[in-house]
C-alpha cells in the first residue's frame, strides 16, 4: 500500500491574519473556547507577524484589549478591499483555515504549527 504524505510548507516569515467575528469571538462577542491558548501557542513559536482583522481597526484593538490578548498581535488592521501589487498572485494564499471546520481552536493551532512553523 502506498502512503501519500501531505506537503509541509515551513514559513520563517509568515504573516498570519486572524478574523474577529465568528472566528475569535462568537455572535455575542464572547471569546471562543481555546482561542486564547491557541494564539498563545502560536505566539510562543515566534511567528513574526500576527494581525487581528475586521472591517474596523478600532474594533480589533478593542476585542484584543478586552480579552487581554494585545501582546499576541503585531497589528490591528482592516481586511483589504483592494490590493495593488506588482505580483498579484502572491496576494492569494492557499493556507486559509476556517475555525468552524476544525475540531477546536487548539487543534487548529497545532495543525498550523506542525505544518507551517519551523
């Protein structure tokens, strides 16, 4: 029997963007179970840039502050509507994770660490 091994893409300079609503917090603004610990695990691995994103930058900062997580994020930014780049294909990534499709925030963090972080 032949075993197919998944491709591992290790990134030293990864830029990770974490959405707020329904990803970090639920519809009532409550932090999702395991999110803090998962982001802490990712931060401990030394990712150079983790940003919290939403349509409103101030809202990102407010949520991070509310849950004592500002130190996990290098930046707070709005999701881009328009991107101008000399290499547009580099603006789209194949590494998009839907936290709702994962077993838990912890399982998602482990998957990202195992697959992408040196």
